[in-house]
């Protein structure tokens, strides 16, 4: 399929479409109109049409969307129609939690190895994945065609490890360390910060609380 520039906002919504379409497939639904999808997803039908029209030719007037086709096209766009080899740097609490989560493999993300500096961890095996010394990082990346590295190490160590990963040929970093990494333009970084998500939640719940207080005061 021809790749045209798709806005970041649309891309950020695709995983959610993908999840709903996957559920529809499990339910045996073969096609769905934008209106039906709209009421399921609580997104306006026009937003759905606008988003999905970006890829052209998925919807047909009066027929709706072919669920399986749309599902596989979105997978292609997201690059999850193929296998990605992943490593985890930092085999502590978070690194092990990620390694123990089996669903990433269903999406094509296969965790090939874990790395740490702690001698007590090196040699342990988590769900079939061996924890290796970080000294073996470069060789392992080259020999195992690793494309993605998850960084679950302290922020002070992250820049040095990121440089090593880039030099070894890694093109994508899934960054959990609380620092902004500086990488060349052809390397992509996706930051995941649960605490930032919590702060956004806190903001929303606080504004709701303020609103309720205001209403209460107005009634007094
Ligand atoms: P942890 O202390 O359990 O694990 C960190 C591991 O990294 C340890 O096993 C340590 O030996 C290893 N390590 C340290 N330097 C290393 C190096 N140069 N190379 C390889 N391994 C190295 O900590 P935890 O709870 O797993 O958190 C890991 C990091 O992730 C922390 O920096 C934490 O702040 C961050 N974090 C981020 C979250 C997010 O949402 N982004 C959520 C939770 C933690």
C-alpha cells in the first residue's frame, strides 16, 4: 500500500480502532457502519469517517466497513503485521513486569533478551527470557536483529545506554526512564511515563472536584 503522510493525531487514535475491530472479529461481525462503530466507540461518526478515509477505499456507501480488511490494513499502517525483535534494558521491577506480559507477542513484539548490570540478576530466566550482562549488549543486538529496545533503567544511566543502542543499530527506543533522550533523526523514541498520565488524571479529578465545590457554594 502506498504510504501517505498521516497526521500524528490520527495515528494516535489507530490503536483504539484496532482494539475495537479485533473485538468485532471475535464476535463474528463482518462489516460495520461508521454509525454503529461510532456508538460503540463513543466517537462521532464523522470523526470515524474522517480518520478512516485517510487510508482510502475502506468504507462503501450503504455497506459499511469490512471489519477484517480494515483490521489488517490498520495493522499494516501500525507496522504490527510483522514481527519486531525487542530487548529490555534494566531487568528490575518494571523490566520484569514487561517481560512477564504475554500479550505483546500477540501483536508481533517478541522479547528476545533482557540486560542488567546486577550480577544477582544476570543468568536468571524470566518466562523463558534470559537476563544477560549489559556488556553483551552490542553483540546480542547485531546477532539477533533487534529493532526495538525498552529502557527500564534509572534516568542517570539512560543517555549512555541510549548512545550504545544507537551505535549498535537500534532504530526504536521505548523509553520508560524519566529523561528526554537525545538521538539522531532516524531513531524514534516513544516515551511512556505513567506518572505523567497520573498527573493528567489528577488535574481532571481536581477540576471536577473544584466544579462540584463551586456548585455547592452557589446553592448555599
Ligand atoms: P529497579 O531498580 O527495580 O530496576 C532498575 C534495574 O536497572 C535494576 O535491576 C538495575 O540493576 C538496572 N540497571 C541500572 N543501571 C543499568 C545499566 N547501566 N544497564 C543495565 N541495567 C541497569 O527499578 P524499576 O522500578 O524497575 O524502575 C526502572 C526505571 O523506570 C526507573 O528509572 C524508574 O524511575 C522508571 N519507571 C518509569 C515508569 C514510567 O512510567 N515511565 C514507571 C515506573 C518506573
